C-alpha cells in the first residue's frame, strides 16, 4: 500500500500555477496522518484475518488463509520499513496472537495434556537493555516451558539471538533441557499494541503487549 507523501522541498521541482494547491500534498502533518491511517487500517485487517486461527493451529491446514495472512504482513511491513523497531519500545512482555513456528505450535498442542490442562498464554519477554529474551509457554496453573536467550541488536529492525538454556517446569519439579540454536528476527512492524516479526527461517510471529510483566 503506497503512501502519497512528498518531501518538504519537492514542490521546488514541481511548481504549481495554483498557489492554493501548491502545498496540498506536502504537509508533514498530513503525511503522518496518512501513514497512520494506512497502518491502522492494515493492522485491523491483519488482526481480523488471524482472529479465529487459534494462534496458528488452524492455519497449518489452510494454505489459502496462510497466504492471505502473509500478504497482509508484507503490506504492513512496507508501511513500517523505515521505522526503528529495536529500541527501548521492543522491551516488553509480548503475548502470542499468531505464528507459523511449528515447534511452538507443537508444544501448545501436544505438551498441554502432559500437564492435564490447556496451554495458557504464550509469551516473548524481551529486555533490550539487559540483552535478554525468554520464550515462554504457560500451562496453568503451575506448568511452564521457557527458553532463555541472549540478544544483540544488529540493525534498525534486526536482532540476533542465541539460545542459552531451556526448562520444563511443574509445581514441584523442573527438567532442564540443552540450548538448541541461534539466529535472528526482524520486527517489521511495531506500535503501542502489537509487534509483527519475520525470522531467519521465514517464520512469522504476531504478538500483542501483555497487560502484565512475566518474570521467571
């Protein structure tokens, strides 16, 4: 979705015979409002597409829906392509709305019965200053699986990560697992409500800011 905004000096190269119209499309305020309107409209469209997808479980068997969601993500990424998404606003407890990550979806679906419950919130807890990232899958009331990682900001939208440890924990027990990999992810869109991510394996992640802070 293209925006119809010009630089503040572009009118010097394209003079207008009508003074009333010469700056009609050039106002930075109007430009900002146009981009904001587009991003909010595209975000709403994306959220509507994933609303009934059970965090991605249903999408696994629906190629057409997957294609529609990825197209919506790509369009939102175009709007956010010049933004910096690796600053302090990246630090938060993020709650999963939708993903294509097969391992995560497998755990959501298949580990929950082990705890005799359904999977609860699936979280990504990021602290840019402390260079830490925790991927967390909860199994209320007492179960949790989480993977600890270190992170390093690589560019305006890319973050490198390295897994350091993993733990499967119940009420009175804990089972440590070895770390298993490294890579990068790019936050292609970020605002006060949601974050949209594409990673090294071409997987996608859509998360919202959780109303609480998760701590290990």
